[in-house]
C-alpha cells in the first residue's frame, strides 16, 4: 500500500484542487495499472492524500512499480510531494 501526500499551491478552491488532482489520479491508474483514489483531506483545498495498491507476485516488480509511480508524480509541476509512504504486506 502506498500513501502519497500532495500540496497543490495554486488551488484556491476545491474545484481547482480536483482539476489539478484528476490528471494525476487518472494518470497513475492508466499508466501503471494500479488501484488509486483520493483517500483523505478531501475538504482541504490545497492538500490531498492519495492511496494506491500494488499487487504483484514478486516484491521486485511491486517495488519497481512503486518507484516508477513516485518518479512520475515528482515530475508533475502543478503539485508538490509532501510525503510518500510505502507499507509492504506479505500474503504468505
């Protein structure tokens, strides 16, 4: 499980926040084929907490996907990454 905390400095309203956040959430979903959703701070106009789940048969592949997502989000100029937390769960 991954939690991504974002700051959206240009957002003056929740509508502007959603407009800035939508391409990131949809981009992660389509580009990396993982589950993603805004999971917290929905009422904050400049903050967002995004949760993601990566399921894989190998730790190496899951770690590669998480690393790619993190690099991709850091490359987005409209948001600032405040935190990127990864929790690994072993199903065995």
